[in-house]
C-alpha cells in the first residue's frame, strides 16, 4: 500500500519506532547477567520492537517509508547524543552531587554510540531488503507475512548484533564471551519475534485495513 499523505496512525507508529530506538540506545551501555554466565546489553529489552515495526512499515506503507523511518530515527539519535554531550559539559552548581552519575548514564562513549548507530542502520537495511524481496512474491496480499517477518528479522538481527558487539566490545571482553553474547542476542530477538508474531500479524492487518479505509 502506498500512501502519499501520512495518516495520524502512521505518524504515531513512526514516533513509537523512533522512541524505541532512542530508549534502546540509552540503555545499551547497561549489561545484565543471565543464567549460565551469559551477558546481555539492556537494549535487547526493547530493541526488537524496531524490527517488528519495520516489518509493519514495509508491509503496509512500503519499502520507501520503512527506509525513511530508519533515517529519521538515526538523525534523532545523533541529535540526542549531541544534546546529552552539551548537557554533561555544562557546569553544575555546587549543591548538585549527581554529575558523575548523570554522565555515567547518559554519556555513552563515542565507541558505543558509533557501534549502536552503525549496527542499527546496517541491520535495518538488511531487514528491509530481505522483507522487500520476499514481499514481491505477494505484492497485494498479506500471505507469507509470518515467514517474511521472521526471516528478515533474523537477517537483520545477525548483522546488527555482529556489528554492535564487535565494534563496541572487542578488546574489552573475552572473544568467547562476545560470541556467546551475539548468539544469545539473535536467539532472544528471534524468540521475541516468534512470541509476538500472532499479535504482530493481527496488528499489521488491522493497520492495513484502517489505512485502506482512509484512501
């Protein structure tokens, strides 16, 4: 479906997509421990939402809009990082004792930020390209949405995790821990997608029906 005029629902979903990416990049520096000594980044808690919405955008609004949302999210992340850096650099009054904590939470190193943004753009691009090629087989129906959603997300997640973990943590963690982290991230994202797939398909079809009534 190709819309020349952005609907209110389309704008809301785009805002959710951008917000989810912003949140994931803020909490990406946080690591948490899973059983069996597996370490994960906090971003995995919300980042899969971006792949789900990316598939919805490609299915309902088309490949071009999905790419636009990616570029908007990328730009907002850059702006966020600049604003955070300015806020951290501003002098704090003597009675405020939280400068170090503020900087620790919001002052992601350029390495972490660069890794996150590079991984997102590359992963989302691969996700969109795989989805687009599979969608070409059923251009006017939602048939095959489940397989498109899962396979494109797997491809995107592999690229995203490989780039982010390599750029952000290589040299700072043992290589075997990085490999385990990467495999676990992809597995958790896939599990997330499989669990929400029925809901994802339902919402996507409802959104497509809503947009069809607006034209």
